[in-house]
């Protein structure tokens, strides 16, 4: 195990991390996009993005795109490289506001969090479409870990914190249990060559209907490229 620092809330840090990783000339067989914040008060990343959208979504969008060439070189016909992105059941109630992705008009911690998690599902489906169109030996899937007892809940209302403290043993998964579907997506032979799946409790299931809107997927991808400053070569693909 080797640690390389990367702050997903900083585009500069992400680019520096990718530079350091590439310098090692290592293959990359599995990328797990798992960093996140939840229900934080209204604030911005150092690049000026609303924090939920900037950290939960845009950070992973940039990181994945900058590592795509390495992933493509690492995957083979019999052993695809894998991209696993961790979303949340909250995406089912999320709404993507393409004209206000930064939640400037009306900020709601719950709305901003749900939007970022929906964006991750849309991103995964569009990414898999592009990988398939390019004939790449890389798959992209999205995971719902369930309700897990972690520090992610530190910004919830104090009453919720009390209820969580009293009932976590009964209703919440342990971090190990919460990681199981991500690990399944990363190593299971059953998912070899299978991409564009939404996984919950180690099973393929249906995501929100809006996540399958291909036009919305394309528009989000194009806008995301503009926001993080990378070329949108994908716009030329169907």
C-alpha cells in the first residue's frame, strides 16, 4: 500500500496527484470514486464551486477523465479495468439544475447533496456509453452503499444525530458492510465486462428514471468539461 495525497475539492491538487501517479508508470486496474461531503452549510471549494457539486461530483469527474488513458492501457479483453463510483439512494429524489448547478439561486443542503449524487449516476452512464463506443477495455459502474455509520452525518440536525446514536446498531451498516458492494464491483468475476450498472447490496438494480435520460447525460458531460477545463472530445460521439 502506498499513499498519494489528493484533495478532491481542489482541481490543482487533482492534477498534481495524476502527475505523480503517472510518473510511477504503474498500471491502473481499479479506480474507486468515493470521497464526499453531505449536508454541509453553503460554502465553496478553492475553485469557487459549491462544495457538494465541486467535491462529490466535479472532483471525481476530473480525476476519472485524467486517468482514463492509463485505465484504457491497463485493461485487457479478458480483464477490463474498472471504474466504480459511489453514489447514494438520495439520487432518487435529486434534481439536476443545468442552469444553476452551483445552487446560487436557492441553496438547500439536501438539494445540493442529492443533485451531486444524481450527477454521479448520470456521469457513470455517459462514461460507459463512451467507453463502449471507443471499444475500450474499461467498465464503469455506480454503487449505492446503503446507510452506513460513518462521520458523513456530522452536519445533520442534532435530533437526527441523537436518533442515529441510539439506532445505528439496528438500522445502519458498519463501514465494512457499507464497503461490500464497492468491493464486489471492483473484483467480482460476475461483473467482468459489465458496465453501466447501478449496484445495491451486490445486485444490479434500477436507478432513478431521470438518470437514463441520454440527452441530460450528454449535456451534463459537456458542461462538466467546461467547468473543469478539459476538452470535450466526447461531444463528437453519438
